[in-house]
């Protein structure tokens, strides 16, 4: 299966943009999401949308451990779980 690209991830984020508290098009991939204005509920909504769109399950421990703090690490997790 082909790897998901950052562009594909950003396309998914743009779909849920109205449901989160920041402009997702301005998110920096290497910066922690909570430092960019997203709260924990925004991040959970993003992860649910990612799971639905890419037909994957992101392990709860990955979220709780802080491994999914940036778009870069989320993208890495998507590709590991496909």
C-alpha cells in the first residue's frame, strides 16, 4: 500500500477545518498541535477523522504517550498502521 503524503493528510484536515478552533491550513507539520492553538478535543476530532478517512486504527497508547503531538508524527503513525 502506498504511503500517505502530507498533502493527503492536509486534504483531510481541510475537510474538518470548520469543526476545530484554528485554521488548519496554517498548521506547521513539525510543531506541536497544542502549541498551535488546538485543544485536546480538536486533536481527538482530527484523529477520528484520520482513522475514518484512511481506514486505520491509531492505537490509544500512541495518543496518550504524546507520540502524536505533531502532524509529522501523525503522518508517520498513519503510514505505520496501514
